[in-house]
């Protein structure tokens, strides 16, 4: 079979496993998905976010200032499909499909081997680490896609202006997910050091323009952390400097990789590691092969992998699968190098080895997928704030009969679910909303709007005539 056909098969597997029951599993949108969806809806309807700011670069949301790329991508989705779980999660599927394709081309560029590229794409498609993030409304998928695109364009400079496109991709990544604001400067320095001898005179103009645009892109980020409570957000999630090494190393632990994984059920199923156990063999072989090869492009995979945990290591929660998501493609690439190298040691049985590895990984993935469909919805319902969805599916037809509706804040930020599930008019909301005082960390909660009031009530929802 041709390499292109095999890549298409991997893409079909990916699309089916991500779109199947995407609106029902996970069982409800969680607060960030609801916030992304409603702010996209507000932009689509009025050109303003929920706070009334026109086409913002940073969305204030709950006070944590969400980044714009995923939200603006969701605007298009909401325009096409309305405000619902599907429209919020679809961009993640599309960004993640881009990741699967980019992993193939980037691996092929670094290894010079199409088979390594195909195995890399297959591994990330079936990866337990990547699975949930690639079918739910996580902005990190946009960040990772543009991050990989930036690396690929930088290394594949068939045209001088590709270096400018590379920097634009890195900027889009930095405006997609906060982790990439930390690793992108390190990655750019690494790539410049790697390719310094290959920079041609014709690129100088494009590099100068790239540096200028990159500098401009830093200004809104600086303003956010200097003036708009961004620093408070860092203090909220930041860990003590003494914990950095411990947090960093936790992202390479046996328990994280192969036993329990990330304990947050929005990131991973219970009793599943971040990787399948068979991958350990090929990951180790791949690491040994890369170290022995002394190829600077193969070593680049290892260095980029080692950069991945840095954003998570400086925060309080470690190991953290989402904040270290940039590790995933490089683990897949190194494992793929290991498989192909292993197959080359047994040339007469190489095809049999490759076929056997594919079957083993598909079996593990099928087991993971059926658990996701049959067990995960019930075990993770609380983590996805399913009780708020039930309020609007079970009692929504009663709202018109009452003048006051009290909603508990037991699971936090209940107002955003009211806006999301009722598709509440954004202009009307901005006129009616009464907010509680902003806390010391800059976070905001809503006290009431319209007939809805939110607070510490004994019942999830109660009604007054």
C-alpha cells in the first residue's frame, strides 16, 4: 500500500474516534468549554465578549484571561452549527487532525524516513495522552498544532519567507495556550542555534521582519501580566522554585506513564497511564538509537521532548498532562524511530514486525476507546460538571413559570452554564448582570442576571414564584 493511502487510513481512524458521540461523551461541557462557547457566540452575535469588549485579544472570562485563537475558531463553528457541545469541540478535532498530519511531515523531515512518519502519526492518533484533549474544547490543541507548524516551516525553508511564516505560527501558538508562551522562546533559540550555518543572505530581510512582528506580539502579553491581573493568575497556579525539579521529573515517572496517568478525569480515564505499556520498549530503543546516531535533527526530538514539562513544572499541579502536552508528538516520534530501527535489525521479518506492532497498538486503543464510551461518562460526570447540564435539560421547560430561579454554585461558575445552555442574549446579559467583588487573584463570579441568582444554595436548583 502507498504511504499516502496509509496516512489517509490513519486520518480516517482519527476522525471517526474523535467525532463519534462527541456531543454526548464527555457527558457535558465543563466551565471552560461553556465560557469559550458563549464568548464565541457573543462575538458572533454582537462583536463583543461577555464583558462588552469588542474583538479582544485576551478574553477576560472568569478573570483568568483566555487566549483568543481557539475562541475565534469557535466563532466560525458556532456560526455554522449553533451554540452547543459539538460546535465548541469541533475546532479541537480539526486542530488535532492537523497535528496528526504535521507529525507525519515533521518526522519525515527530521528522519528522512516515511515509515517513521507513518508510525509517528499512528501513535499520536491512538495515544491515551492525546485522546481526550483532541475531542473536547481544549485550547492546547490549537497551541500544539501551530507549535509543530512553526518548527516544520523553520526546518523546511524551501522559500525564504517560510521563516516569517514560521514565526507567525509560533505567535499563533503563543496566543492559543499559555504553556507555549514558555517553551516557544526556548524553541526559537534552539532552532536558530541548530540552523545558524544554514541561514542565507536572502533570509536576512525576512528574519528582520519576523523579529519585528515577534516583538509587536509581545506587547499585549506584557500588558496583560503588567496591568490586567495576569501576574495574579501566575501566583495562583505557580509552584515554589524549590519544587521545580521534583515537578519536572514527575513527568517521566512510571506511575504517570503506565499506571495511573493524570489524576484529573478531564485529562485521562481512571486506571490508564498516559502511554500504553508496549510503547516503553520502542521508546527506549528509539532513545538509544537517537543518542547513537549523533544526528542533530534526531537529537532535536529529544531536546524538544525535554522542554515539554517545563511549563507544568513551574505550576503547583504536577505531573500535568495538559500543560506538558508538547511532549506527546515527540514521544510518538522517538517511539516510531525505535520501531523502524528494530525492524531494520531483522530485515527479513521487518514487514511482519511492523504489522504486529500496528495490531498490538490497535488492540490497546480499542480497549481504551470502549472504556471511554462505556465507563468514562459515568465516572467522570462530576468532573465535567454534569449536574449543571441536568438543570437545563430536566427543568428548562419550567423556567417560564417562575420569576426567580436559584442555582447553586457547588461546582463553580454556574452562570456560564445558564448562558450557554439557554443561548442567552449577550446584550441582555451585559445589561442585567450583577457581579460579585473580584477576589485577590483577579477571579470573578456572577451574583445574578435576569431571573437567575447564583450562590450557596442547599439545592442545585430551586424556584420562586
